[in-house]
């Protein structure tokens, strides 16, 4: 049922597709970094964000975008809640749930 030549052809097509996708991703990342370098505010926010241990280029760009350059989220407490690292206990009346959960407003990605 499996044609070896057909499999090689498909593999070749996929390799070419992956190559071009990688080139496109690299080009987009380069353009994003050029935009950041051209804007003094973005450059400053990017430098501050990437100075934090564990925060790389992609994460720093995403943080800057989703917080609207930290205009929408101005405090560390709100950002921690948004990032999903602040647990909330769920209780109602006499019922206590033992497992704390993340806010439903948190970015679960």
C-alpha cells in the first residue's frame, strides 16, 4: 500500500515547505526587532523585559503587545494575575475547595 517513491516525494515537499516557513518566520522576527529598535519606547520596554531571567525575545514581544506597552496593566499584582501565577481559593459559605485555581481572566497560554 505504501509507495516508497511517493513517500520520498512527500518528504521532499515537506522539507521544502518547512525551509520556506522557517525563512518566513526569520524574516518576520527580523522585522519585529527592527520596529522595536526604531522606537525608543519599545526599545526601552524590550530591554527591560528581556533583562528578566527566563524572558526571551518572543515572550518580551508578546508581553509588550498584550499589555499595550504596559498601558493596560500597570501594576505587578495585575500582571501576575494576568500571567496566571496568582492562585485564588474557591469558597462559598461553608464549602472550601482544597485546590486553588487561576483567575478566569488569566492568559492561559
